[in-house]
C-alpha cells in the first residue's frame, strides 16, 4: 500500500506530456475551448459567453479539437 508502479507512473507522465504537446499545437480558440469545456467542465453555454461566440461554435470547436487531438495522439 502507498507504493506506486514506477512503470505505470512513467506511462502516465508520458501521456500527460504528449497531451500537453498536442494541446499546444491547437489554435488558441480550440485550446481555450478544450480547457474550458473538456478539462474544467464549464457548460457550453457559459463557455460561449466567456469566449464571445455562439453555442454552435463551441460545439464545433469541441468536435474539431477532439478530432485533431486523436490525430496528434495516435496510439495514446
């Protein structure tokens, strides 16, 4: 108990590092949307108000960001 698997910890660290690199490759608007909606859990309506765009735009950005992140992360 209290011990972590070094291999699992290394894989988790590598995943977070790859995710951070992938997020950096997104446009600022997609990155902001991902952080607000997918990471912070802000409702799309509130994210739209915060970012000054429509809910439809937020929905598209979430879709597009997920697609691009899947491409960038590949096997991860």
